C-alpha cells in the first residue's frame, strides 16, 4: 500500500527536517552557492525572531553530515545533487497534495 509519507522513507529526504533546515536548502537552491552570513541575513529577513549565527552554523553542519550541502571552505555553501533530488521530490509531493475546489488532484 502506498503511503502519502513515502518521502520519509528515503535516505535523502527533507520530510524529517525542521523548517529552518528546509528554508536554508530553498535559499541555496535559489542562489547557488552562498556565504553563511548571507544565509543568516536571508533567514533574519523572513523570520520574526533573530537567527543566531551559531544556529545557522550548526544547522549547516547537520545538513552537510546528511549530504545535503557541500562547502569549499567554512563560510560558503552549495547544495549537493542529493539535496536537489530531495527538494524536487518534496515539490512533487506538495503538488500532488494540492486539490482543486472540485476535489480533483492538480
């Protein structure tokens, strides 16, 4: 039986990530490579609470351990191919869960 949470069972899934993890991935998907300071500014512009630089660093470190981001140095980050596929899978899942007013899937 197919589950609506199939994405959760893949090794490279964003389903179990926090919002800040996914937001960092989305920013990197839009910008290509990005410095940690720029990522922090982007998140601070979006979130109502200040985002501490150590939280950004720790979150990026975790994303790196999960093979979602690479870094050439300690400040510039970019998505891995695994992250691109995981984001694409999430977008497909999101699109599949949207329905029209008649209840049909788009």
